[in-house]
């Protein structure tokens, strides 16, 4: 604690410095293969988070899972046949029905396709 003295006023300054605030980092490298396998089997990030908690009592934030996937460069590609079906459906929804991106996403999700906004571009 340091004291700064100015005419007629005394200030007390406390040093509160924490090099890392928040939760300590979770090392998921030991679970990388299992997490990637679950993802490629079709589990969502939310389901993977729940699996890690139930199986290993790891309380992992959804954003942490997404960040690790980016760091590990793990992406999920649609199988070729499904990709063709999605492309055909997008063409119909855009050119024949005239839907906007958000409406197309809703329509595709209702049909069971797991697709993100940037896939439409």
C-alpha cells in the first residue's frame, strides 16, 4: 500500500494485481481424441460439454470447447451426399421461394440439417 500526499488530501492506493483473473485453464489435450471423435459422430458442442461433465466431472465452458476446436483446427465437413442435398435445398429456398439467409437457416434446421450462417455464403 502506498500513500500519496497532496495539500489537504491523503490518498490510499491499494495494489490489486492478479496476473490471471477468472477460472484456471483446463487442460483438454488428454481428451482431444475423444472430443474430436464425439464431434465427428454428430454430437454438438453443448452435448460434448455435458459428456465431459458426466464422464469426467469436468466443468468446461461452451466457449472453451469452441476455442479449443479452433486451436486444434478440427472442423466438421458434411458428407458429400448430404452436402449435395443441402446445396439443392438452398438453391430452391433462395431462387424459387425467395427466402433470406435467416429464414433459410430456420427452414434447413427444421428439416434436420445442421448448418451455420456462413455455410450459406
